[in-house]
């Protein structure tokens, strides 16, 4: 049987930036495929992956000693594989000072992107935050402005965004917003981006996704577009694409099977995983139309969402399917999912698992999405469509 809490399945912390597991199980055997170290080419700058403990926020003393202006060229950190040239992309990192916002900001600095001097945040947040590339680079100060509280015009916020747009234009850069805020802010922020013509990558899950897409498509300017995806991890997106192809070619091939899903994320994640929902749709298609309707009912209430830290450490032993145990140092940032397809008589089970400890995989994928989106905007004639997905990024080889 699949050893639920055998932490030998997990790579040592020094190599565990991300790990994916696909398990196919029956009554007789279990087959797993995973690797403790990401394969070359899967994750940009894989050789620079550090232990989660090394990706802590900059201490106050370090920040004080390395503080620089976000609008200065000295804030630039060239990507390790980047030919030493300054990027022509500026990032408005919305979602700071959240942990994901800091991780993505660090990835942007490593990629060579410039951080805009201002970012949108939630209520009751500090006036500014220091971020660095998590690899010893200089810290950068970013001013924080509370985001719009509705989809209506917010003149004060839009004025601040306009200042960043003017600064980017002055420096010959394309300004792109990255959104890792909160599900309740998704539609308000998207309305703002569309009004001011600010291209964006939406990494935040939740919100009204149909309204989100309608908002983006309503702006037909070729200088405006968005990458919208429930998951920015390229390897997971590739797995999703494989499953979607399977569902397209062989719908109903798992007729009579039952789908069960358990997902675990850090306790601060407010919604059910968008990736879990997307994969649920695909796997249910392999069963029947009725299975799709069942899994989607009441906003995917059948997906088991684990947020209790004791249950995460134990591998959710009370749930079906169970999870691999979440390492203690990954409790504040992880994505452990188990998808199970069980035959009607219970004699056969197929499992798909992905266990991601830390946020770096998603952050690096987000920078790939930004680079791809910027190229679409910068192309002659501008973007040819309003909404792109991470599959588009993969298909373009923009990694």
C-alpha cells in the first residue's frame, strides 16, 4: 500500500523546492513516479533552489542596511542565465506583504524585472514593505496602497496606478500587474486593471471567474490582455493538460468509478484550490456527465479541504483519500493533493498526487507567464487575444 506518512517519500529540505507524485494503485500493487530533485529545464534556475528555511523574509537589520529606492536602476538583479541585460518589464506586485507576494517579487528580481514603486494590498496593511531576491540581493522598498473596495471607479487608486504606468513608459518598459491578493479582491482588481488598461497575471483563485473573464474581454485594446490560470506551477499545468487530453480522447472510460479528492494548503488559504476544481472537472469527465455535475455541486463541496495543521502533519488520516504527511517546515506554504478514482466494486483504485512544499515553483511559473504576456503586448499589433492560459505559456516554450 502507499505509505501515507513515510517521509522518505519527501526529498531532503535542501532539495525540496517542489515534488510531484503520480500514484496508480490497485489491490495488488502501488506504482509511484517522482523525483527529489527537479529535472533540468523543469524549473528555471533550478540550480539555485534553496531550502525553505533559506527563503525567509529579510530581517529588519538586513533591510535597513540594504534599503534602496524601488525606482532606481540599482534595484535591478539580473537573472543568473540572463545575458546581463536589464529587462524591459516592470512589475506591480499586488498582494504584498503576503508570503506569496514576497516569493513572487523575489522571483521577479531574480528574473531581472523591475519592481514598480507601488503595489496594491488589502486593508489594515503597513505603508510599505521591503523585498529582496532571497539570494542575497539588495532589498527594495515598495509602497503599499489599499486596493479598490468595489468594481466602481476608485480615483485615488487609479491615480497611483497611472503614476506607475507613466514611470514604466518613461523607462521604456511594459508594466504588468501580478495579482496574488485575496478571492474577495479578484473582481474589484480586475475591473481596475481593465479600466486603466493594465495587463495582468491573475494568480489569485476564487472570485467570480465568469465575471473576471467578461471584464477582461470587454477591453478590446491590443495593449491589454491577461494570463488567468488556477495554477502557475508549470509541471502541474503540464499534468493537467495531459489529463485534459485523456478526457477529450476517452470520455466515459472510467464509467462506474467514483471520484474522491483531498487537498491541503496552508491554513491561511481561504478557498478551495482552483487546481483541485479544474482537475476534478477533468477526471469527472472520464466517468460521466452526471459525475461532472456531482463534483461541481455547491461550489465543489465534495472536495475535502484540509486546513488543520495537526491533520496536515498526520496526512489527513480521517479523510478519504488520505494525503502524504506535510513536513512541519512546509505548513505555511504547500499544496498536497490526492485525486482518487475507485471502481464500483472497490477492487481497483487510480491515484494522482502532487505534493509541493514551498512556493518557489509557483513563483517561477508566474514570472514565465509575465514574460510571455509582455511579449504578446509588445508584438507588432499587440496581443491577438484578451485571455491567455498557462497552457499557452507552455505551448510557446516561454519557460
